[in-house]
């Protein structure tokens, strides 16, 4: 028992009280800093994704088969709602002016790609082009690559990822 009393008296020294107080202050500052980092760094991204999934609309440019297939894929992912997805046909491209993400099937809509680019209301409208490997002519790739918020993808799994990324990176204008 005497040993424990001596250890207690040793740690009861004022130096240990000062070190304990300084450690407590540093810990409180670190916790406040971490909370601020989460609020400033992560919350805006989560908020933008939430708004993107809730309000933003996807226009699918392509054949009826492609549209129904991709729409099923998007809805089955349980990320997108059916009411936020619409099919745009070649004779009614202007219907998509109010949509915020364009998903274009290169195989059935490649010849109308210039009309698709001109129909977007601003540079914040993302365009995701779904194309088989090497199906886009090499002379057309630089024109597509030099446009803002445009992605070329050739896998369905990657397609979902690119749509989600586009939701986050492009702003939502009401």
C-alpha cells in the first residue's frame, strides 16, 4: 500500500498537472479541428450528391432498346428514380434542354452528337457518351475531349460511376 501512496504523491506534482492541462487543451483543439474539417470538407460533397440524386434529371439519347436497357440498369442500382430519367429521340433533341445530365449512346446517336452538344443549356450540363471501344472515329475524339464536363465510357459499371461523379462535379442550377 505504501508503494501506491508514493506513486500517487509522485504524480500529484504540479508539473504533471500542467502537462495534463496542456494535453487536455491540445485534445479539445484537435477534436474541434476534426469536426470543422468534416463539416467544411465532406458535408458539401454529400449535400451536392443528395441534391443530384433527388432533383437532377438524366436524358438518355439513343434507341428504344438502349434506353430501356440503361434505364433498367440505373433504376436497379437503387440510386436513381424512374421519374428522373427520360428518353430523348433523334427527332426531338430539344426536349432535353431542361435536363441536367445527358447520356448518349454513340451507336444510335453518334451522328447527332453536335446537336446534343448545342442543345445543352450551359457548360454545367454533363454529357456521358456510352461507346464501344474504338467506335468513335479518331478525328472526333479531340472534339469530344476538349468539351467541358464530357466523359466517354464503354462499360456499364463505369457508366454508373461516371454519372455519379458528374452529379457531384457539376453544379445544380434551379
